[in-house]
């Protein structure tokens, strides 16, 4: 599996991002213009998985990760997290963090399997629908 930078707007990437945020198109355009954000994808003819990292100081935030439906449970999400960890380590970053909807069992299992630890709950962090966020981190 090849993980590569995503440097231009892509409809499939926007659709995948819509699994994480309300307006995937708008959010993708904003990330592409954000100098602190780096976007990565897996392509099999089309973009079938995305990873968005936000860098700041000695911590990087996993802003979004999504894998298309027919490629799930094949280790793609795990490979993206491992790629993120290796990239951050190579840049001297000591910690990866993320927030996730408290009800997102698939993502929480993925993060726990990848060595992330829950450190906090942010009450009603999300809207539409309102929901707590679980905050996870992993030391690198
Ligand atoms: C969360 C997501 C990225 C996982 O991607 P994935 O490629 O399927 O993950 P992996 O195949 O690497 O799974 C690794 C482990 O995570 C856990 N896991 C993944 N999906 C799961 C599910 N639906 N239910 C329970 N556990 C799950 C399992 O322990 C799995 O290992 P196993 O398959 O050996 O049992 C994917 O389900 C997705 O894109 N969801 C929609 C977008 C989203 O919610 N993103 C997170 C918030 S931005």
C-alpha cells in the first residue's frame, strides 16, 4: 500500500472527509490552504483513504482519518496511523493527539489498537448531533 501526499482538491477525498465533518468539500479546501496541515492519501485508481495531520510545536493532531467502505478492516487505517507516527518521530515530534466522537466505536478501537490512550473527555465538543469528544494521545 502506498501512502502519498494529497496536494490538490479531489472529489473522492472530499467525500471521505464528509464521513468525519459536515462539509467535506469546504473543509478539504481549508486544509489545503492551512500551512500547519499536511494531507495524505492512499490511491487505488481513486483516492480510497485519507489522513490529515495538523502540526504545532512538539505535538501533532490527527484531525481526520477515513477509509472507504469497501477497504475497511484490511489494515489501511492502522497503516495510516503508523505512517503518521513514523513521520512525526522523524521530525522530532513527541506526541500524537486526536479527538473522536464518544460513540465512534470503530475509530476508538482503531486508536486503542494503535497504542493511543484516552486522557480526557470534552463535554459536548461536537454539534449536529451534540456529543462528547474522547481525547486520545500517544507518546512517540
Ligand atoms: C475508523 C476507520 C478509519 C478504520 O479504518 P480501517 O482501515 O477499517 O481500520 P483497520 O483495518 O486498520 O482496523 C484496525 C483495528 O481497528 C478496530 N476496528 C476497525 N473498525 C472497526 C469496527 N467497525 N468495529 C470494531 N472495531 C473496529 C479493530 O480492532 C481492527 O482490527 P481487526 O480488523 O483485526 O479486528 C474506518 O472505519 C472509517 O473510515 N470510518 C469512517 C470515518 C471515521 O469515523 N473516522 C474517524 C473520525 S475522523
